[in-house]
């Protein structure tokens, strides 16, 4: 660590306590992304931004690196060696589809001021089927998946108005560019290999039982 939390607290002249630095570091590890524009994370964001090098030094021994985006004002914590929290296949597939929709919106200049991209359900359903080759999860399951993705700072679910035929839409957040990178493609490949191996084993078991 470049400087201790106690030293930084003393240098802040009472503005920040040691616990503030500890909480901000913990939130980086558990929530992965801190946005300046979010009410729940803006204090932690500014604390990390003001002492960025110290947080980089503090998290490096944990195998976590920090990136920051000055334009959209967020900081993101990423595993330095590519391993992250275990994810399900459904989570991986939805993340990859949302990343594709974000990239497409970037190419077409459809990014909002805060770097977010709106994805309506019909658009998501079409993209999911085209990219994944399977039906999109049902509405209830999709809500559950979106809540998980929100914890990772890459997506928000927004309920629609009463007169809207769609129950909600998704807002893909800019940190998806850092969070969903090459590692996620590798995870998808691993999932596919595991499924292929399971299918082969099932066929061999059926042949043995015949």
C-alpha cells in the first residue's frame, strides 16, 4: 500500500475516517463498479478518484487492478488474471448479448449522455436469438438476471409506464466495455466445451445401457 488508510484519514483533516477508505475498497471488490452519477456510490467514487493510486496499491496484492473512465466518470475493479466470480451460462449469454448491443449502439452514435444504451425487449429478444441460437429467458428469469448484472455495474432494469406494452427495458451501462471482455468469451467457450463433453458422456452412457 502506498499510504495507510490511517495516514490518508489524518491528511483529510477529518473529512474522511479510516472506515470510509475501508468501505470504499470493499465496495470496489464486491460491486466492481462505482459511478459518480449514482446516488449510492458517488461518495465512494470521489474518495477513490481522489486517492486513486493508493487504492491501486491497496488492491494489487489481491490480484485486482483498477481502471477509470474520466469521460463517463466511473472506476472499475477487474481481476488481474482473468478469473472472476463464478457465473452461470445464462448470465454469460445475456452479458455477451448486451455487450454486442452496446457496441452496435456505439457504432451508430446512439449513446446517451451518461454513456448508457437503452435496449428494448423486442430488440433484446431478436439479438439473443440471433447471437445465441436459443430463446431469450422468460420475463421473470430475465428480471432475476438483470438484478445480478446490476450488482456488477453493467446494466439497469427500468420498469415501463402503465400504458407501455413492454413491462421494462434495460439500460446497458458503459462499464460493460471493461467488465465484459475477452475473459467472458473464454468463459462461454468453456461452458460450450463442458456442454459438449456432457453430451458425449450421455451418449456413451446410453450406448452402454443399450
